[in-house]
């Protein structure tokens, strides 16, 4: 298990951007799969964005074209840039980091983002 610390959530107006960060307490490799999940009130948790072991990125249809996941291995941190945010009461975002060859996943503590009109 690797400790992950998230930051960057908050309360913003629709159309404004937010950037979430997930910092690992330890070195990460370019081959560590990682990503972000989102849990909206009354809905199931969904995988929003991810980076595979090979470096490819994937996005949920609901955020395609608006969210961008990236990482900085020199800072042991990955990010999710969220643009054109839509109005939601509150979404809880959690980052994760997988071991390079499977067998374990670490989770961040979660951060919330609320978008108002």
C-alpha cells in the first residue's frame, strides 16, 4: 500500500475549471496504472479517467473532451484537469494507484467537487 494524498477539490461555478492532484508518498513508475473514480450522490461509482501500464489514457463518455488525466513521475503525482464543469450537487473523487504487475491497489482519501450555477 502506498499513501496517496489528494487535493484540488472545491466549490466552483459551472464552466469553471478545477485540477485535482494525487500525490504518492513514494516513487511511482511510468508503468503504474493510475486513475480517478467519481461517486455522485445517488449514483454508482464510475471510473472517470485512467492511465494504463502502457501509458494510454481512457475516459468515461461523460467527461470525454472535458477532462484530462496526466502525471509527473518526477513529483510522484498525477492530475486530472476538469474543464467545462457541469452543475452537480457534490461529486466525490478518489484517485488510485495500482502495482505495476497487479496484485494491489492504493486509494486516496477522496476529495469533493461541487459545481453551482
